[in-house]
């Protein structure tokens, strides 16, 4: 079985955020960190060199592949912030809630389990919080902690 490419590292999330460039992305990253901490109640951990994760999941797929990954989180990328909302991908009802919320969110794009936001000023932060809360709740149901 291949090793996971993205694993928890010893990097300090606060130090990572302090080094994010440009400054506007760094300030947005501080706001996102505070929001994820508020919603999840978790201290962040770095996953790989640039993903900030809150909580963890461990599961084994039907194929036998073991997975250890962040429950939710974000990466302050230069072009756009990547916000990881896997609950909407795993659960149709949560996915439908996300689709409804995205209509109210503001300027964004989406991938399979990511929400991409250029800058937080482009979105309604209350709607983003709603999406993170719904996703966190679904991931807690789908992957209960041991």
C-alpha cells in the first residue's frame, strides 16, 4: 500500500501563517484560522507543507486503503484560498446545503471537495461559517472520534 502523500508535520501553523505572502493573504489566513478554531474547537495542525487542518479522520475504504486525513481545514494559496469541506462531498444532504449556501456566499469557485476563495472580502463570512459548521457536523457523524 502506498504511503499517504499528505501527513501531519511538525510545522507550527502560527509560524506558517506568519510567513504567508502577500500580506492580504496572510491577514485572511489569520481570519480563517480564528473561524475554524471557533467552529471546530480544535487546535490546528499542519498537514504537508501548506494545509492547516482541524481535527482528524481515520478510516479504511472498502478497497482496504487506510486513510488518515484532516477533518476540515484550509490552505492559504497565492492565487486562492482552498477550503476543504469533505462533508459536502461525502453526504448528499450536506452537499445540497452547501449548494444552497454557495448561492448566498459571494464570489468563489469549487472543486470536488474544495471551495476556492480569492479573498475573504469577496464572500459573506456568516455564510462561510454556516458551511464550515454544516460540514464539521457531517464529518463528526460520518467519522466519529474514537
